[in-house]
């Protein structure tokens, strides 16, 4: 689903679709920069979901790691940050917008409430030979 909102071409396609559906109120609400920022934020959740839903291999040892990674990802970014992307290229990320700050606060709260680590998760992570 994130791929359907990635890039300016896809955003213009979405705007054209709203025009066809005669939904101008949706067009006015679309913000390209916020859209990009939201996709960038949600991408880590997509990675975590894919890592933890493996079908033929155990993922119990990954639970503690991904919980911590998601909590770290929900930390607020106040200054420009240099970060490596999937290809190892350093990319400059701007500070979080007010909307993303609100989403990160809510996301962090939800992770702390719903993503509970049990002793079994920690033992599995410590005993994993990798």
C-alpha cells in the first residue's frame, strides 16, 4: 500500500482519480511533503511486519529487537539528521513536522500499551545464535 503513495507521479495520479470521482475536497487535503514524510515513517513498520510474519521460520527471537526499533523510530526528530538508506547511501532527513510529531507520540503510546514483551521474548533473543 505504501508504494501506491510513493513519488510525485503517484500523487498526481491520485489527484486525477479524485477529479474523476468529483471529490475536490480530497484534492485540497493532499500535501505532497506530508505524504512523503508519512510514507517514510510507515516504511519501518512495514519492514517490522514483514520480518515478524515469516511463515516457515521462527520469529520469536526478533520480537524484542523490533519492539525497540519501532520505539526508537517513534522518537521525535527536532534537527536535520543524516541517515543511511537501504542501499547504504547517506540521506539527509528534515526535522519532523507537527503532524508527524503527533503521529509518533500516538504510535509510541500504542506500542508501549499493546506490544508487551514477555520473558519468553527476551530469552529467545538472548539464546539466538545469530
